[in-house]
């Protein structure tokens, strides 16, 4: 696994990361697994700046940015194209700055002589074998929002830097400091369109070089990236096609490849093995990840795509449209914001349009949105805490529950009373610490969706690197792409009647995408493969989440509700798919942690040995 780490403090530390490469100019800072060309530094006297990852700044720009380091203008260091970690030192002040989507998360743990920081929580936990925090894992399962518990990580004694914050270490203190506004300054869709187009073009270009290039060619998001990349050279465009999916991704892909110069199309055919949950009999075949990862559920499908990519051109970079939905559109939850800000006519007009799409009434849509419009984020967490102290709810599909700042997932109802009580107490405490929370539900939900997708994409990246030597590129998760898109209010991005209007406005008439792609109104889905996997892999899942389940031992799931959900799925009835995905991913992660050798993270330094 790729990760970075460093020590701030006296000379009392006796560890260094195994196989770690020192970061020039930063003293006790290392990278593990990162190619040398993607770790660059600039320095001048007491000023040092290092970037790790895909950073679009050239060496001269890094040198000039030392003035920003001197001025402690930390946010300016996050404005280059790409996705990267920035480490800046100005005298005795050290800033460690991750990205806005959790692809470069930052954690820390204090010690008597100083502070360790890292992009891996597991690495910091391995310093002394710190255990998993069951309440934090309960929040991960029940809430699905990485920032719900703020600085609490999945490991005891390890703290996390929340989204939009940086880690600031001085001789006096170590603290997480916000650098990104909780609510973006709004920009109209029309004004944002050219900014979005430029940001995406730069995000793709920064990852192109001499290596082979491939891309998913399926929905509107991945097709946009494939077409942008094809403007610079040949692209192996790959579409996963399975007759069980019954979508039109393949038809659009074939037509696009025939129209856009530079796209060489390849079809990946589905098979009985390309279903959700396949391959979980042997967890050793899955790469270790720093947190529970959704892609363990779909690993067989991802590997089929990567097999085709690697068969055409080993290595290289593969573009994915991950997070396109999160930044280019918006769920109808934004109706709560319209109601909160007293835009009642606009709320009703949008509710009417959403209702037509769902074959329901506008009043039903508005009734779902109203409760969230009458509270703020801290109030919503206190309400959740009260619900958790009551008896578990009967299951109904999440889409039938009221809109919420933080939806309570079905997994919450599978937990023991003690775990539910601990999570309720943690939510009350989080509500008391939530100063500076966003004012708009959509702004909060967008950031949490991105943080979740970014963390999961890291897992996909590990699968691709470990098994195929392929780099995964997800430009929609880049800082500048996120900023450009989310500056457009959710009621414009998610307005019913036009599919992804921001992307259409950005690329219509540019010649990058064919008109028939921009006018597409359909989207593929994997529900059929999810249900096929739930049916075919039922014995494996029953064993994984059964008597020997680590989650069950911790009170995080109960056998009866999980068995009931699996039985519903086996008979073709609606089921809590998302909750099952989360539970399976968490169970796999816990078992991998048990099997891992904590000594693989660190080694004792030569000085300490002497």
C-alpha cells in the first residue's frame, strides 16, 4: 500500500517506515511505495514544500509557491491540477494538507516527545497495536458519512483530519484547521461551465505522459474523460457488458468509439463469476486497505475490466468516472434547502418535476424533504441519537424514509443496544463540537459523498496496482474539479428535466463529446449483478457474517437481521443492499487486520538499534 508519514518533535522516536524513502528537505518524513517521480520538493532556507502524487505544478511553480508557505497561505497549495498530498514547513510550523476527497487522508497521533502523522491510520495504529474503535466503526456502518464523528478515526489513539481541514503542527500544539469553506461561494451554472471544462481538461492532461492510456467507456462521466484523453493520443476504451444489466452503455460506447478519433473500443463480457461478492472465499487474494472498502464487493468485475486493459497494454493509467454523479448532479435532498431558505415556489416546481419522474405526487416529495428543512446538522445528530436509544426500526427502503442530513442506514438496526447507545453518545458529543457546520444540507451531503467515494477509490487503486500494475485516475475527485462543480448550487446541478446540465453546458459545441452523448438521459446500473451475487454467494455471505463474524462479536451486527436480509435477497425481494455491502466490506477488513503482521509497517531505526 502507498502511504506517507513523518515525525515532528525531538529525536526520541525510534521507528521508521519499512521500505520508506526519505522526503528531501523534510528530515523525518518518508514515502512508501510512491515512485520517485511523484515525490517532488522545493526548499529555501527554513521553507520547504513537498508534493506527493499527481501534482500539475512544475518545479518552477513549486519554487515560487514557497512564498505561499512563508505567508502560511495553505489553501493556495491545494489549487494545482491533480490529486496530491502537500507537506509544507515554515520554520517550526508544519502543515500536512490532504485533498478534498479523501484520496490523500491525513491522520496523527501524539506521543510524549512529539507527533506522528501519516496518510495511513493503520500504520499509526501499528506503532503500538492500537485496536479498532468499535464506536467509530459503528458510525462507519450506520451513518456512511466519514466526517460524522469529526476527528475520530477507526483506531483508538489515532485522530483523523476531517474533510476540508489540514493538520497544523507547531511546538505548542497539534490541531486540525479548516482551509476549505464549509459552504462554497455560489456561481451560476452558465458561468461555471467553462471553469469546469478547463478543470477537467487539466485534470486529465496532468496524468498523461509516455505510458499507455485506457479508460472506462460507459456512462456520461467516464465517456467525457475518455474523449478528453483521446485528444492527446490513443486510448483503449473499455466497456463492461453483461446481458443481465439490460442497459444501453454498450450501444453508446460502440457509437462513441466509432465517432471519436483515438478511441479503440474493447468489450468486457460478463460471466457467472462477474457478480457482486464473488471471490470472498479467499480473502488473501484481496489487497489490504486502510479502511473497509466497497470495492471488495465488486472486485471480480473490476478485475475483469483490468484483465482486458492489461492484456491490451500492460501498466499505464486507467481513467474512471468515479464521483461524476456526486459533483455533476445532486439528489433531490436539495429540496430541503429550498424550503429552509423560503424558496417555496421553486421548491414546489422542482417537487412537481421530481414527482413525475417517480410516478408520485409533489406533496409526497415535499413531505419527505420537510423534516430536514426544520433543523440544522447538530440538531439532526441529536435527533439521530434519540432514535438510536429507542428500539430498532422495521426495515423499509431508504428512499421511503424522510430526507436527512445524516441518514441512519439499516445497519444501525442490526447493532446491539450497547453499541447503539455508544454511537448515540458519540453523536451527541459531535453535535456539541459542530461549530462552523455547513448551512446547507446539500453542501454537507456532497462533501460526505465525495469523501466516501474517494476512500473507496483508494481501494480500487490498490486492486489495480497489486494485480495489474495499472494506475487508477479519477479526475472528478481532484480539488479543482470539485470546487468548480460544487460552486454551482445543487438545485441547478440536480434540476429535473435535464440530465447533468452542468456537463452539457460545459461541453456543448466544443467538439470534445458527440452531441448524442451530451443528450443522453439514461444511466446504467449494477442491481442485477448485486442480486445475482447475493443469491449465488449466499452460503459464503452467511458464513462470513455468521457465527464467526468479527462484527457480530463486537455487537456491530446481529445474526437474525442479517440472515433475514439474505433470505429476502435469495427470494428476489427488495433488500438493504447498501447496508449489506457495508457490512461485508467491514467484515473483510477486520479479518484482514487480524491476519496482517503489524511488523510489516515499521522497523526500528539504526540509531535506536545501536
